[in-house]
C-alpha cells in the first residue's frame, strides 16, 4: 500500500517538475529535461519494487516524460525540433554510458566505498545497454513520425489528446518490444518474457494517459523564447 501511495506522489512530483522546467526555461528546458531524463531512467531501472503483486522496475515515469517532451516540441515548435531533441537525448545516453564505463575501470583506493555501488548502478551488462540504446533510438524517432502524421490527420486544437496518446502508445509498445527482445530473449522462458513485456508496456501506457492533462497545461503556457 505504501508503494502505491508513494508512487502516486512520485508521478505527481515528476510531472510538476516537468511543467516547472518548461515554464521557467521554455524550449531549452525541454531539451535539458530530455538530457537528464534519459540518464535518470537508466539509473532508476536498476531498482525493483512490488506493486499489485507484480515486480517492476523504476524509471518508467521519467522515461514517459521524454515522450511528453518530444510531443510538446512537435506540437509547439515543429518536427525538426522534436527530431533534434531525440538526437540530443541519444547523445546524452551514449555519452553518460561511455564516461561511466570508463570511470569504473579506475582502480579504487583501498578505503573507497563507492566502487561496488557504482558497479551495481552503471555496470550494465552489454545486452541491457544495447537494448536500452536501440529501444530509445527506434521508439523516439517513431514517436516523432507518428505524431507528425496524426497532427495532419487530427489537426484540431482539442484533438491534441489523440495525437499525443496515439503516438506515445504505439512507440512505447515498440520500445518495450525492442528492449525486452534484446535484453531478455533467451534469458527467460517465453511466458515470463511475455509477462515482463506486457507489464512494462501497461505501466508505461497508464503513465502516458495520466500525463495528458499535464501536456494540456504545458501547451497552454505562453513562453517567450529567445529572439521572439
């Protein structure tokens, strides 16, 4: 019961900080959010919790906020900005992975207390790292493309919820499928693999739907960007 109550508060705080970041810093804030959200999501995924009798990893909430950022960029600033933001997030993920893997190679001093903890957090197996990178790259660019398509098919202002939920719902399914296939195929039996896939996607989708009012609030902000 505690995890459920704390989880709701956790989601609310994540969304509130997302809104604050955009309100204070505008488009630059969305780029910054994507940059650190990609890193935080891969740190949080190391921790597992139990909710409704299901074991799941953290990271889904902040990872969903990346889709929120690219959808908002696509909505207010265009497809080009959204694609550039995806590349920015991908670079942030690659750069942080490379730097931390190199940092782990240093021989720790005898009284060091951080090495084992850093290895737990950042010492990802190659399959997990590859799955994370591939899933991000494929799903984020898919999200931008699908959103742009839906924006043409459903251009009405109040159809924003169709555009964002439609693009995010499909791209998150692909994200979960790519990651689980690369990271876990052959590691678990098919029934366990399917359970991981379905529960991961379902939780992401629920968070995505819950984020819809947040995106409406963010879209209503009148942000004065540099040079405007």
